[in-house]
C-alpha cells in the first residue's frame, strides 16, 4: 500500500475529551506577538542582571561555606539599592526569608546583619523583610504555609534556606520533581524570584545534593557557588540560562560586619605607603587601561558591554571578571555612559581631557 502523503488533506475527528485537551494545550502556545514582561532581576554584578523574577535560582556550597552570608549581602543590596560590587533596581521591595535550619537566635541575626550593612531602621526592615524560622515545622506543612504566604503577600524575592527541609529525602525523585514544579509555578504565577540554598554532594564533584539537586540544576535560571578561603567568601556563577555574571567576594571585617572585599582591601591600602616608583607605575597602568577602553568604544562608535569585555580581554590581556568590574566602575564615575544598550564615551569627559 502506498504511503499517504503528509500534505494530503484528511478529515480529523476529535472526541470531546480530546477537544478539551487541545484547548488547554493551546493556551501554552507562544506566538511572535505574545506579550512578555521586561526581565527584572534581584540584583546586578557589574551591570549584569541575575536571579530573574518569575523564576527559581540556586546557591550551592558545602556546609558552612558562606551561602547564608552571601544571601544576606544580596538581600541587603536589594533593600539599599547598591552595596560594593552589587546593585539592585527593585523599588519598594518585599523579601520573604524562610530559614529551615537555624534556631531562632541565629535566624534573628539575618535581620541584625542586614541592619549593619544597610544602616536602615528596624521599622523599615520589619516592613520590607519578612524572616520566618521554620526549624520546628514538618516539610509538607511548611511548603503549604509558604505557598499561601507567597500568594497573600506577593513578595519580590523568596529565600529558601535551605530547600532540602521541604522534602523527606533529597534522593526521592518524585518528591524532588513535585517540589521544584510547585516552586516554579509559584515563581511564575506571582512573579517573584525564589532563591534555593542547597548543600553540595560530599563526593567532592560540586553537584547539588541528591535528586533534588539534580532537578534544581536543570530548572534553575542561574546557579551560584560559594567558596570560602580564610575569611573571604567568593561567589561564582557556575550555570546561567543567559549571560553569566562576574564573580564577587565578601568578608567579615574586624567589627564582624559583612563588607565588600574590594572595599576592605582598598581601606587597607590607604594605610600603606607605596613607593614613588610603584605609584607611578600604577598610575601609568590605570591610564593605559582607560585609554584602550575609550579607543575600543570610539572605534565602534558605541559597543555592547559583552563585546567591550571581549575586546579588553584581547587587547589588555584582562580577565573577564576584572574587565566587567572595571567597566562598571567607569560607568559609575561617569567616564562612560550606557545608552540604549551601547557603551559610549561621555562627551563631557572628552572635552575636559582636551
């Protein structure tokens, strides 16, 4: 029998159940004119946005390697607007922090540490930061309670510290899939960013723990890893659905405050006396970096940030993260501007230089 050609017309009869299924299925179709909200992010590093609203993200590390400390810094940035290398565009933010591991006293330190970093009043923090200590709650009740709270308060950011307490076992594949599905549904339905903190496997392969970690790795928009060396915690973007962010570091200062590592090193450097020769070399290197960056921008008549980073890496033998951070610092001090997604040299600075 000759095979029927695909383009040949044929009548199709669907049952009522099939018609209902098709109607539901077509609700999920994306077309060229489908309206999509402009992407919003929890925070930015070097101007690169990360942890988008409407999606889930992950922060991983072995136990006691700085996950909670890194999130404190991120939350403080959201509330303050800018801290060190980080910035946030969220306005009038509401943050829900669900702590599943620490006792009440340690959970309260979340608020106290953020207060130290931001200098915001406790009245403001209590209005914009909702911290829950859920250590005594069983996993199923905690999930239902949290989803009800998200529906009611509709926060911009939800921190789950840590996500493993929401399941009986991190190696239960069915439980893991169900939890991640419910979190993704809540994130999209209420347009919030859900940040999941999870331990890495003890095998040393840096994968997130169990089947739960595998599901989270597949579904998360971005994954960060914390590495602690001495008193410095460095946060790396290991996986991202879009542009990866530069790495950034924090540490505890002598007063126990969480500070930006670059700021801390800069304050130490101010107390040191560089020799005249080393100081002149640093100035010359800084001027050359600035001159080369400006030349690249002018040559292109405006350039996108990732392309500028690539050119600086090539011409200055500069690593990716320092290049991003340098561009961000020059944007901040007004040497360069970003107009319609293109980096431009500030004409005012050119006039002053001439």
